[in-house]
């Protein structure tokens, strides 16, 4: 998730309701702004506020108390009828807590810590889930009670041990086939092409992804905290910046659609609309790998509804139910068994299709010292 989920707790304007009311684009717009590398740290003493250092609860500790499941989620980030269908099937009600504000993983974890016991489960990217786990804010679930979890492709299960992975996103290269007949096939090639494509390519205005592109082009780990590697990535970005048309926080595909640029580093979820608007836009998965994030559902420490949450997680991973979730959100899917029920425009899109041959480079939790180095590097790039 881009910087993990936006903080949606204790907001004066927040809502508790049975289903979302905003289009999926609202979530994506939130993810484009202000979450950055600061979202990968436990700065501000989050761990000290997280349950006073308690360890995660064991499976079943919170029992199966009656009452609705209160879920922290993005608006409309669920199948259109999933909550109602789950209640009809089990008698269990799910109430979603929705609202939007800025804040990265640290602030989100801190709010959950302050409100421990008020929320039963949450949508959490792998970085936030790790943050919560370190703070003792994860309620372990029993995977034996979630047999449908085994239907998720193994590479995602290996990356998400806190609950169930539900969708993911990644950054690749998009280009105009009519305007760039010989596109790059690696991040290194993309950087090398910059001088001859001056003013004809764009990057996202998102520090984690842009730093990751440079690190991959240099052959380094996207999650590195090594000062020399971070400095090298910073210098590579500063060197290419004079040739860059823009860092784009919104409407990232628009210049490509219009033809004012011939190439863009683009997120997978921008591709379906872009390709529909212009059939000469194509997608490349760079050979070094694609920076990627993974979203999932976790049970939160202090819940009394572990058994109900396990039932809801298993229900969500029923292939038809899961496909309805993907069809509503337009996210990249991770369950082969759901493919017969997924809309063709998602299933057949090269950016969203489940392709084991594509190398994913997962963004991971980075400690505070590493984040400070990377923030300083990004500030230098933007100031150059």
C-alpha cells in the first residue's frame, strides 16, 4: 500500500458505517500524498505507546464474543455486497470505520495503540503490519480456521504472515509504442535513455518508489539503509532530474495519454484507464524487478471477536467473493482460483495480471536511522 493505510481513527469527521461511499480512486488519491518514507518508521515513540511492549496475542485469546466486527478500512475497499452477504451467510455484522487524513505507519500504529480494543481488525500493508506486530498490536489468528488462505499464491503468503494478504501494487514502466519504438527493458536502461528523451518522461512524486527505481538501477536493495548506496541513488536521481519533465502526484498517466511524454514510471492501477484512453500505451516490467507493496487484513490486539474475524477472512477468500472485491477496487489480484470470475479488463491487463515470472521487490519496514538517511536524500533530490 502506498505508505500503508491513511489514518482513519478518532477523526471528528470520521464515520462508522456498514459499507463505503467513495469510489476506489479516493483511496488512490490519498496514497499519492504525504505518506512517503516517514511512513516506514516508528518515530515519535510508537513502540513505547504500543501496549507497553506486550507481545502479540495468541490465537483464540480473544474468543468469539458476540457483536459486530469493527473494521478499519478504506471507503469502498471491499466487494459491493460482501458485508451484507457475509451477514446473510453467518449472522455476523461488520461495521467499517472510514475517514481520511495524512499520516504514515507510525501515526497509524500510535492511534491504534491509543484506541486498543475499540477496533477488531484492519486493512494494513506489510509495513504497517510489521509496525503493529513490533508494538504488540496484532492479534494472531489461526490459519487452520482460514482454509481459503491456501488459495492465495504462495509468494504473497510468504510475505504476509500476520493475517491474509488481499491485494498488491507495483511500479513499472509505461510507454507509447508509436512514439518510443525501442523502449527500455530495465530501470538502468531507462536512466541511460534520459538525455535523449529530455522533457519526454515523468516520475511519480513519491519518494519510496523513486528511490527504489534508482536503487534497482544500481543493483541495490530497495530497502537498504546503507549510507553509500543511498547517496549513490540520490546522485543518480539528481543527475537525471534536468531531463525529467515532472514529478507527478496526480494524473500520472495524462501526459502519456496525450503524447506530451513518451515514457513514464507508472503504478499498475493507472494502466487500465490509460490503455483504454489510448491503445498505444504499453507496460514493461523492468528486469531488475518492480517496487511493490502488499495489503492485507489483520486482527488487532484487544479484540474479543477472533473467531468471527477468522470466518470473515475465510469468506473474503472464497473465489467468487474475492473476485467481486477485485472487480470493485480494480486492484492487482493474488488468487488464481478467482480468475474465472474477474472482469476481463483486469484479468487481461498486463500490469494487473498475476504473472509469476515478474520479479517483485517488496518494500519492507525500515528502522528510524535508515529512514532519516533516505528522507535527507529525497529532500536533496527535490531541492536540486
